[in-house]
């Protein structure tokens, strides 16, 4: 087990043998040096945790905690495997190439192996405000899990999410209104009180514009998902969206976007300290 100590942050790396994924899963645990005894704990899960050191996440979070900009927050970076396109995605519906076949197993790892271990190891015995975030395809995985387990999660954070994930390809009679999998899940679902959503895109995420409306698909799909959420009853108080004009589909852009997300979710003085999910597109 690796261990690093910063001014306000302790970082540990663990390997968890997962029965559901049939492999060891590496997780990085970012734990505040002084975590107050409380009946309410803040925990943020982040997909593609192997990319966090490249941002770099440690000094970013350490600075926010040391200067008391955010509430004490435990962050968990979940490393992806080489089978990422099978383990991330939407758990209940495969995409048109049958990707995401292990997404349900990944969700089960999070819910029934990772969370119980964290609760026991770090004595999280009180109320748990749980967030899930990710980048790109990892973001899709995060919001899929949050949407399907609203009794456990408070917020989903999606950075350049792979919200194009579809059940039918463009040359197979693709229908924008029915074939985007995450959009359909929300369309067919219902309002869950207490959920909040944080989205980011970058104007340079990609160049694809499949419906030729002058808006790249990354932005179009994000705005479309927000529209579906609003149809369910969510408002601008529960949905936050930022587009970065110079933003690209890369770790550097997501690293620049993370501090604003962390302040939005756990900033000192916020009326609601929510928890979020972040994902990553293909």
C-alpha cells in the first residue's frame, strides 16, 4: 500500500480483489488529515482514477482543504482496466456494438465491495452523502449508476460525458429521440427528490455534428440530457452546466474544471453540500 502525506491530505493506494469483476481493482483514497467526527460524511467516487495524478489532483484538493474552501471530503479514484469500454457504459442496456457488458458488474463492485470496505476502514458509520463523478465514458458510467440508485447518491458529475452512447448506429436507422441510451433512461424514469447534476463540455471536445445543426455532438448530447432532466421536474437549482470555449477532450481540461465542481458541491457556506459523479467519453 502506497502512502503520501500532504499539508491537509493523506493519499493511500489499495488493491481490492473484486468477485464481480474477477480482477483486482486499484483505488486511490484521498483522505483529509483532520476529518471531524460527524454523523454526516462526504464521499466522492471518481471513475478513471488513474488519470487524477496527471491533473494533478493531489495539490488541487490539498489546497482546497488547507484553505478551508471546501468541506472535509473523502475522494476515491477508481482505476479503470484495459476492459474499460466493457466495464463502463450503461448497466441495463448495451450499446450498438455490445459494449458495456460488464457495466452492471462494475456497479456491483462499487455498491457491494468498495463502499462496504470504505465504511469499515474509515469508520463511516453516520449518514453518507455519496457522489459519483467521471470523465468521458467514465462520466456516463457515473450518471448511469446515480440515476439507477437514487436512494444512495446525491449528485452526478459528468465531464465531457459519452452521452452519445446509443443502441443503434447512425447507418442502422438511428433515431435521435429514441436511441441515445442515457436520454431514454431518464425519459422513461421519474423525478427523484434530492438529486443534483453537474455537467461540463468543451467547444473543442470533438468536431462531429451528426445532425448538422452547427453544434458539436458533445454539447448537443449534454444539452439534450439536461432537457430530459428538466422534463422530469429538475430545475436550474439542481442542474449546473459549464462549457469551456477552449476546452478539449483531455485530462488537462478536466483538471482545470474540477476545482469549480468541488466548490459547487462542497464549498464552505453552501446551503447544500452535494455529492457528484464524473465520467469520460471514448
